[in-house]
C-alpha cells in the first residue's frame, strides 16, 4: 500500500486542534486529525435536558465506581457527575504518578471535541501586563510577543466563536469583539455598586466574558439559560470545537478525522531535520500504525503534548524531540485557585433569577497593576455570582414539621461568593518526565509529575480571601465566611507551560509563531507554549495563538520554507 501523506497532521481535536483544523483546511490544506478518544454524536451523547429521575442513580451517580475508575477526574466536582463523567478519561487506563505529598489533579477529556465540551467558557484577553511580566520581574524568559502581535487574532477568533461581555476600558483586561452582555442580578448589582465607593485602587466588577451566545451567531442559536453546559449543548450555543470549528473544517471537504488514534510519538527524519509523521496505537485494536504529514500541529493539551515530545526520542534528540534546550516538560503552571469569601446580601426578597445563567461575574486583577503590592508578585482575579438559596439550605438549617417544610418551598436569602484565581510563576522545578516503568492501556510510557505551588501562590490565596471578605463587608453582607482552599495544581484545569515560547533556542522550545526552534515543520499552539500564566483563563489566548500559527505555517509552506 502506498504511503499517504497529508499536508498537515493535527494531534488532538479540542480547542486548539479544532482551530488548527479549521484554519488549515480553509487555506486549502488536506488535514488529518488524530484524536485519541471516541467520536461524539450530540443527539446520542448530550444529556443536558434529561431529568434526574430518569437516570439510574437519580443524578447522585454510582460513587464507589466513580472513585474506583475516575479518582482524579471526580475531583472536577462541577462536571464529572452521572451526566458527564463520560466526557472524562478512565484513570485506570490513563495512569500517571506524582511525588509523595505533591498531588496533581490532571483532568483530561479524550473524545472528539476534547475538553472543549466541558470547559468553563470564560474568555479573556491577556494584556502587556501579562506579556511583559517575566521581563519586568526577572523571572524565567521573556515572551517573544506583545499584545499588539496577538490583538488582531483575538479579534478574529472572537468574531467567529462569539464572546458575550461588557467593554470596560481596562488596560489590564483589554476589551474585545463582544456580543451583548448577560445581565447581573440584583445581589450582584449591590456588590458591583459598592466596590468603587469603598476602594480607590481601581478594582471593579463586571459580568463574565463568556463563549456563550446571547444572540443568534454564525448559524448557532442564542443560549436558552438551562445552565448545564458541561453536559453538552444541543443548540450549539456555547463555543466548542465540536459545535463550531470542526463543522467549519468539515465543510471545506479537506478534513479527515480519525478517532481512537492514540499518538505514541512523532517520527523525525535526521536528513531533512523535519517531522514526517506520527506513530499511533489504535485505541480499539491496539494495532501500531503510522500517519504522515508535511507539517504537524501538536494540540494534545500541555502535559500530553510534552509527553508526546519526550517519548519521541532519536539519536539527534535523545531527551525528546525539539528538546535541545532541555525545557520540554518544564515550567508546569496552573492557576492557584480557591481563595475567597461568601456571605448573605440582605433584602430583595421579592426578587428572583430568570433561568439558570451559564456565567458569573468577574473582578479583574487590581494587585500590582497601578502600584506595587508588598508580599507577592503578580495578581489574581475573582469569578463568582449571586444567587438565592434553595431548598437544600434545609440540610443545615434547624427546623421540623410542616411549617419548616413549607418555608423551604420558596427561595431563601441572597447569597454571594467571590472565588479567586491567581497567577502561578514559572518554575523549572515544576516539571514532568517519562516514567518508563509505567505504561498506559495502550502500552505507551506514562509520566511522573513533580509540581507544587510555591510561597508566592500561597500568598496570593491568602490575599484573595482577605480582599474578598472586605468587599463583601463593604457591600453590607452578613455572615461573611472567608476561605482558603488547599487545591492541588491541575484542578483549575488551566495547565500550561511545558514547551514555552521564547526568543532564544537555548532557553525555549518555540518561537514567536509557536514553531519549534529545532524542527521547523513542528508547531505547538496549545497550553504547552505558554511562557507565563497570567491570572485570567487562557483558552481565548490558545485560540488566537493557534489561528496565528496556522496562518504563519501556510505562508511558510507557500514560500517553500517547510
């Protein structure tokens, strides 16, 4: 059988893999996506509107089974449930190891669409406060790009994906191409109005910027506020590769998508110093095979992409493909989350929410923006929301009898919560390495992850809690409860940094266009490429970087450079 060579291989079909496929196929390239997991049929696999009483365990799940086969995935408590555990990997089939006392919650989704089916949809631009941070603080290496380099690509992906939000004119959180914003409820408006009256450091509150449609957009329907987006969305009202970029790629006629294709490693040709393809284990038959392409986009997610490179050894790269710098696998980052506060907002008992809004509020970073904060570097932002307590408040409330039960029929007091996400500093001691002694269900060597938050991240969490409580007090909240959670790295599901971009091939893996310094036809635009972590959700930046990298790759192909 003659060898089939595609113009491009794309490894992974999640947020970045979908964007790579869309951009490359629309520019005329024949593209093969290699997806490790199963195909998804929304009409069959999305269960967003199935009532709990039709589920076998009434929404409570078979907890002992979940703990046995998904002990890591179940830590993603908001989504890995009886409805949606199908969109998370089996941890027994996909093992990894960590240092004792240093847990890492590696949350993974292996199916067509990847984790874009279950992501939180918060979509924010980075600013030069972020892109200049390493240079300013003398940490790690400088980003090879600035905001002006990526701003047109933010425009481009926002206009396609559909991002709802409110323009605020903040330099640290640039405005975008927004659809109409979702509305705040009355409790949120109380807190929003109180913040600028009591604090003079520029802090403010806005509605979240979310990849959820508030009007018909690109043939997709506006959100109907059912609020259970992690179960899938039959109306395609939120952005995912399954809802948006993959259908666009398929429309070109240039896309081949192969599910059940677990990538073992990449094939390197020493004579041309190019990647020529990928070694794949069929997810169902376990048969080994190869696929070939002129360029390769690795979009498997930060840790998995690094694993693929580290497993791709050769005489030229004994420590992993494109790893002459020694930086592949290093500088794992994830947002330090879980500092905040909650409380009750008095009054407004005659007000109720409409529907189940799939979005919350956002307080942009205000630490180390206009003035330097003592005690820590960088900063954090808050997500959160206001809502009325439901009947479940009766679990912890004293009461007995008919009057007590009748009281629970109506909504309770207004509750408000701030939940912080802080920037994680790049640290070469946070890294992963291949563990040849342990293999996954397909016989591929797994990884050992060495990662822990440092003093700076812990200081951010403490400050998050204090400031959240002070803002609630300023808003007149009662029963304020500050908290600092002890969440492990990984649980924010914003892992990044294992093949960082940089200017110098000696200290970085990728250049300004997500192209490997060592292997010119290899591109990595997913979370692996990040040089620092900012404090805002990174997915919109992944999208913009991927579209930019694809445009550059095609231009280089036309020039004969690849």
